[in-house]
């Protein structure tokens, strides 16, 4: 069975859902394919930064988002010798409506976007539907092949395919696009552990010791912990007891709770990648988000760059999609618009990998470089600069006029 839509979006993550919502509000017929049955998957990026919070206000969704269970982080610091903390980013200095990073389960964020999008008559979300290949006509990508969880196969023709299916993008691979990989000296191991009511949650402070780096992210009722270890080191081999001991050594305040980790099945592995496509499109297909540029977890900016890619793409392509197929030149314009902020963030991440993470992973240092410590200690107002880069970015995208709506009350 062959069907047709204006734009098919492969992947129902933040980039895919934001692009789908915005294009549908422009009147474009949009179909989002998501291979899972729902968005309920743990240990995904859960940080929503000030620029994305402002976007949600413009879309009329700010009050509904604020009603979701979440915590707010305004400070990021690093431990230094002597037991002190060097404040490296102070988001409270930002002149924005929401001067904090909201920590919210990604499934709640995606459910909010899906609920808003499904109010648009031209939007369709197909869960349990996986892209299996691309359609081509006259050397142009003209749609996708798909398979449902029930085994039903079909084809969906489209004026544009947007690949928003993450760092291991099948759509990107099927289009023959291959990203350039950059050095990453660590992998991430994610787990959760209970959070006591009296534990503060407004400041992120990594723990650094013995070639390990942990970042407890405060959630409602629990901590989600990113535990970073040298690239290629398989922590599963030593077993859960060894892992518990390592966690207690690195984070002594959690020693009374490591028994909550029953087995290594409670610890989820992320193969950290930092890469970028040279070209984000072929005729008929555009890559955005992690499909175009996988980000390091350093700074937690991956979701927000992906969202801004989606806004930029919808802003530039909505009009063309209302009238047919975007040209290769129009697709290339999305990369041109989003390339500088992507390169800027990745360059900063590569610098932090080299100057902070690699020495830590090699066991050479348990704090940032001494020169950085001295600089931020002498000039604490410098913390406003990383805060701006972290919270707002190099080129924040605003919602296009066709996507803006009055604020919806949280109860509706």
C-alpha cells in the first residue's frame, strides 16, 4: 500500500516532534514515524534550557510545561582542591524569562509536544512504525518504506523526508551520508538513585576522582546520574558489586543507597559520540539534530540544539512544503543557518574534552586546569559567559509567526 504526505519525519524525539508541530501549524501535511509504542524510555537527555523554555512560551505551551514535574538548576560548578566549589555558570545572571535549566523526564516533554501537534488537522503520529528504507524517484528521495510492530509493510511517499532518528540514523545511512567523527575520551553510564528531601537541587557539581566523573542531576524524588568512565572501558565486566563500590567512592553521599542498584541491568550504557555531517541533505531528504551532528553530553545542550535545528528547518521550509517539494538549495539553507552555532558548541566541547575530560580520564587531574580555576576565582562575574552559552546559545531560534499561539492554561 502506497500513501502520500507532505513531509515524513523519521523519529519522534525532540527534533522530530518540534519540527512536526511547527510544520503542522503552518498547514503542512506531516507524518511522524516513531518505532516505539510510546515515549517512555529512561536515561535520555532530560535538560530543557532557557532558549527552549522561551520557545515553549511562544508556542503557547509554557504554562503546561511548567505544570510538569521538574526541578530547576541555576548554577553549575566544579570541585576544587581544598573542598571548595568553583562556580563556572550562573544562569541567574541571564536576562531571559526563564534563567534556569529545567530537569524534566523527556517522555513528559514529548507527550506535551505530541498533544499540541495532534490538535492540528494536518498532523499524524504513527507509533510502532519503523522506517526500513528510502524510496527514490529520478535520483531523488521520494519517501520511505516502513514496517509496523504487527508486521505490516508499506510505503509512504513525501515531498520531503526529515531524518530526526538520532546518532545512529538509518535514514542518514540509507541516503549515503556519513558524519566526520571527533575524539571523545569517555563513555557514559546512566543510572538513578533515590533523592532525600533535604538534598539541594539548584546547583550541578560533578564529582571527580580516580579516572571517574559523575554528574548527579536532581529529579523529583531521585537523582539521575551520568557516570563517565574512559572510552571503551566495559564496567559491566567487573559486576554490580564493584560498580556500587566505585559509586560510593566517587559520591560518598550516596553510599547508603547504592544497594538500590540490583544489577548492571539498572545501569544504561551510552557510547558517547561527537560528530557532524559535512552535508546535511540530499535531494528530498534533510538531516537535523543528532542525525546531522551528535553532541557530547558535556553541557547537556544536545536537545536544545536539536530543537533549534527543527525550528530553523520549519521556518525556512514551511512555505515551500505548502506548494510542493523544497529544492536542494532550500534544504542547504537549513545547514547554512544552523552550521555556525553547531560548530561553535562542538568546538567548545572538543576543548573541554581535551583540557578537562582527557586529563581526568587519564588520572592526571581531579579538577579543571589550574589556570581556569584561578581565572574564575578572581573574576566570578565571568560565570555569566558560560551561562549564556549554555542557556541561550550562539543563535537561538524564535518561533515563526505561523506557529505562535496564545498561552494555554495548564489545566486544559
